[in-house]
């Protein structure tokens, strides 16, 4: 976590004392991820593999700076009297040697551990609350990226200006910590990424899905494996079922699995059941939520509706990743396919580090993590890391960390009123008519 990074950055680096990384992102994790993927540095380098891992994470925290500036400002290279600065080519080669797998391994290891920390503080009637949703990221427009990732093709057969990465994340709703992620070419359907992500959902959990993930293969795959894993998902307009029992607004229904789905996945049953809860919104529009929580006494319809309403909050995590952390950048930095994967895994780790620090600060003052402004907390953390590296505040780390936590809890967001209108996709405004002068026609 940040106290580990501050310990690492705020002291002289005559020899790298990895033990100072502490308990939240310990050196053992980094070493394990690097060794597991076979990318450990055999000989001593200015930027060994373990050091490059920190560099990739730092690049996500300082997207507005060049790679060379991040290396120099945070003093991430091992000291060398003959060559005080590291060349751009050396940094690029170090990242290429490392690859993406160590960052992926480190993310999965840290995400599991961090999601379990303080989990009991946020349970919903004994269940951990998660949300699964998809997003896209733009990459640099290179032939290699076009060939590997592809891009969106619009109805007019126009191709998007930049190649795009499609991904799906599993996010803890109370803390916005990302528990798992899958991403790759844009042409791969989100359903495939979601299916591959089911193993990351822990036992004793409730996962809220967008209605685009309504599939017997995904939902039955979730509840049929593991222990006490449940879902909430809106029904589509054309979803058909047969009522088995219960009142019309809170009934147990049975749905048939299509022959095409069973042919693709033979282990699926012919029919599967869910609890259908009818919801009337403020605009008098009706929608139905499907869930696997059949116990009406323990999990009332009001509870189910309230849980699903919280799912919308995790969409802000995509905004924080793509706008706050990336700033004004249109695309990711990397110009190679492997570099793109490495950069995304590093960004997910960096995002979780910020979110974890926010969660720890929120527990200290007994407020919700989502009540603390991510934007302002992110800026505070950027400043504190930079200040620790520049001043080398030896002996002052406890006071520095205490000040950081105190500043974070002062960043509580103002209470906002509830939404008055349903979410809606607005029509894209048409372009202004182009005025053609007569002289241009001649």
C-alpha cells in the first residue's frame, strides 16, 4: 500500500531494503510474481525486474508525466555514480524484459488479499456484494494494435479512430476495489470475458450484473459452482418464464434454456429457476429483477432493489480509471501489444492501492469509502509520494502517513440528493450545417 511505497521512496537507496515495503504490498509478493513467471533478473541492473514492477505502477499514478520524469522524480533506479540518470532506451528495454505476466500475477495476488481485508465490515446479511460490468480503453493507433485489438465498427461502416481494448471487471461495491479483471481484443464478446471471470467470485457473495450478461451459462455457472454464490440481474424485455409460485410482484419463475445454449454447453439444465421481483420506478415504468436469493423473509424485495441500485456506483470506478488517472490522455502510453497488457495490469494495481488507502482512512473515521472524494485523494497521494521521494524524509514516515490519512478523511464529498429521473441515453446532437460560399463552388 502507500505506506510501503513511502518507506521505499523516502529513504536513501544505497542498497534496496525490500523489507520496508511492509504488509500491504510486500516485496515477497513482487518477488513471487516475478519468479513465478520466470522474469527475475539474473544479473544486477539499474532497473531489475522487481524495480520495474514499481515503475509500471508509478506510471499509472503519474500519467501526466513522461516515463523518464517518473523514473528520475521518484528515484526508482538503483544508484550509480558513473551514470546518475537512466536512458529512455534502458527503461524501454527493462519493461520489455519484464513483460505483462508478472503484473498480472501481482494484481491477482494483491486483489484477492485486499478484497478480504475488512470484508466483514461491509457484509450484506452475510454476503459480500460485488458488481460485474464491462468497459473499453483506447490504445495508440499502430498497425500492431489494429491487428491485435481491433476497433469498433459503427452502423455506417465507419471504423473507430483508435484501436480498443475490451474488458470486464469484478468490483467490490462497498469499497470499489477491483477483485478481478479480464480484457483483450475488442472483437471478443463481453460474455466470454465474464464467463472466464466467474472463478474470481468468492463464496458467500452476491453479484449484481448488467442485463447484457443475462445468460443461463453465466448465471447457472455462478450458482452451480462454489458455495452460496448468488446474483441479481434485470430481465430483458423479451425474457419469457413460467410462474411457479408466489405473488405476481415477487414470484419464483422457471425459464427454459435454449437448445442452442445447451448444445454449446451440454451441462446446462433444460430449465432453471429464479426469483422475479417487479419494480415500479418514479416514472411509473416497470422492470423486473431476477435473483437467486429465494428466501423472502431474509432477503426482502426492498433489500434486493436497494442492492441492485448500488451497482450503478461502480461505473464511477471506470471514470476514475479512464479520466482521473489518465488525465487528458486519449490513449494508453504503450505502443506494443505486450506493453498495453502490462500497462493495464499496472493501472489496476495502482487504482486498488488508492482505493485501499481510502478504505483504510474511511474505517478510521467510521464513514463509507465512497464518501471520500477519489479525485482529491488521488491528488493528495500523488503529492505525498513525490514529496517523500524529493525530501527523503528519514525518520518522519509515521508523521507523514498520519498526515496523509488525516488529509484523506477531510475529503468527504458533499451529500447529493437521490436521482430524480431514470438513467437514459441521450441522443447525439447533430453537427452544425456547413455553410458553403459561392466562391467555393466556382
